[in-house]
C-alpha cells in the first residue's frame, strides 16, 4: 500500500519540528493537519510555523482559506488527499503533521461522510441561525435531526454541530448512521510524543505567554476591524474566541491569558484521548522523538 508518515498528538509537543526534520530526511513534504493553520491571517494564535521552522521543507494546507469562510473535514480530505497522492506518485512519503484528529482520520481512512460535500448555502443558513437564535437552539435542531450524533457532540462544539446538520441536509443520512472509516487507505506510520502531564502543561503555558508577547490581542483586533465576524468558524479557535470574549467584557490580558491556558490544557486532554484510539499509533517519550529514529521506524 501507499505509505504515509503521521506526526500527531497534543498541542505544544514539538510536532512541527519533528515533521520538518522527518520530511527533510525523506526528501519529502509536509501536509498540515491543523484546523487553525488553514486560515490566512491567523498567525500568532495558531502558532503558525515560520519559514525558519519549516526548515526549507515545502508545507501544504497552511494559509489556504479566507478567515471569513467555513471549512469542513470533507473539504480538508479532498484537498489533502490530492496532495498526498501526488507526492506518492512522485515516489515520496508524505509527512502529515497536526493535532486535528478528524482531519487525520479523514485522510487515512475511507470516510465519505455520506457523500455529503460542503454546501456553502446550507452552512450559511445554519450560521445565520447560530447568530440569530444561539448555539443552544442550533444544538436543539441537531437533537431533532440526529439524536445519536447530538449525544456525542458538545453544544459548544458549534463547528461539528453545523457539520452534522449539513451532512443530514445534503445527504439525507444521519452522521451517526454512516459507517465510514473501517479500512485504511494507506500503509501509515503514526507517531506521537508523550510528555509527562505537568511538563506538557508547562509547554502550553509558555506557548500562550509567547503569543501574548507577540501581539495576539492586536491580531484579533485587526481581524475584527477587517470584517472577520465573531461568529466566523475561524474565530471559534482557542485563543481567538477567548480574546474576543475578553474584549467584549473588559477582561485584562492577564485574565484572557489564564482562560486560554486552561482551555488549551482541556483541548490537549481531548487530543490525547482521541489519538490513543488511532489504530497502530506509536507513543514516544521526548528522548526517543528524533527525526532519524522515526524515519527508521518506516522500515520496521
């Protein structure tokens, strides 16, 4: 089967450097699997890699969507799979890097999402409902359309709520009834770095501190001034939604910072839970997490 290397896991675990290092050794390229890096202009709060951090390795699926637009998992799969298959045809092993588990699973497995592609008009309808009636009302619509999916999706996870409604409306099938994802499309090697929890939280805290020192609040203000609405999908990302809430309620930057740290820790826990269920994943401690060691695993 076609080979793919996946560098995944929780936020702030050094995935970017590992992936770039592996791709460099393999003479290949990186495909980002991060639901925040896809957006243009969202740089500081997404910890978007710099040219230096990319180590001269071509990176894909970064800065591909206007921050006013929605972007679904099926949109990601369509674009990323095309890139991966093109690299494989050229004799390269794509290096997929990111912490958005649904992106990674959509690329690795036979998900069709009921053959329901993105529908801008349907999304716009539900975005308007969200703006006019609120997320609880939107969640109520999902409970009526697909109760099983509603049980698995938190009301605050508006992006997934809208996508489940979109699948139902476009395909006529409940997301919970779609039995996708059983067969791997690639011979993949997935690795993640397993930091001790206290050390992971410290890395998260330092990353958030660096974001504020680099001007996260000013970045959010500039996005709002350019017409990126507070209900846009891009602005629901951790770091952006908390700053918006802070600006609306007069919070100090210190308070915003603490809320982002807490929410990022919670997100990291969810990421770890998700990736522990990824078939065949290899967990490495920080001493083992070297590009040369990971590349050797491809031949095992």
